[in-house]
């Protein structure tokens, strides 16, 4: 993901300085960096230890606080009342989905995200177009506030959804 798209997703989440911000699939921390630059209190999660190490390294390199990094499963978020979230769950050949499909990851993750968000909080999520994310999100109790498509290459167009907790 490009820094520009990461920042756009953070902006769409309406995160501002002081906001508690979570990326539950943080990878090496690109979205977290963008939220940190806005002054957010960032929490990053990833199931893979090597991703958390990469995220810690990147945050430290840019002199950001890495203390909010957690190795964990996004289907069991250990924090509540997060004001904003933005994330790019794993999909594609280069990502570890821990032997699950993107659709199943979203089905398991989105209800948990809705529980972790503060009232009127926003989650911005990227997924491959055609995954059925809007329907999954609505089934998890979210309202789809906005939707964007971002062409990446001939076999990937990202669908960016802005979801509001109900």
C-alpha cells in the first residue's frame, strides 16, 4: 500500500490528534505511521511476530512510539472503545492469511471490530473488489458510509469502504 493511500484511509476514519487509532492487521506499520504523524495514539496488531518486529522497526526509525504494538489475532481484539480504525487485511499471494480466505477473515473480523469501536467510530477497510465486503460489513452491524475503488494492477482493484459503527 502506498503512503498516500494509507494517509487517505486514516483521513477517511476521521482520526485527529489524540484519537485512539487501531490497525488490527498492521503488517509493517504503514497505516500506523500515517496515524502517528497526525498525533493519534496508535495501537497496531498482527498475528505474525515478524510483522510486529517490522512495524516496531519502522515506527522507531521515524521516531514514533512503538509501545502500542500487540501480537494478536484480529478476531479477538483486546481493546475496546477505539475511536478510529483503518486496515488492509491480508490477501493475495504475498500475504499470510493463516490458511483462511479473505472473505472468511472479514466475516470473523468485522463483528469484532464493531464491538471494539466507540459509538459513532469509523473503520476504513481495504479489500479486493468482489470479495463481498459491503454485505459482510452490514451483516456485522456496520453502516457503509462511503465506498471507493482503487485500481492497483490488472488482477487487483481495491475496494475501500468507510464503515460506521451502529
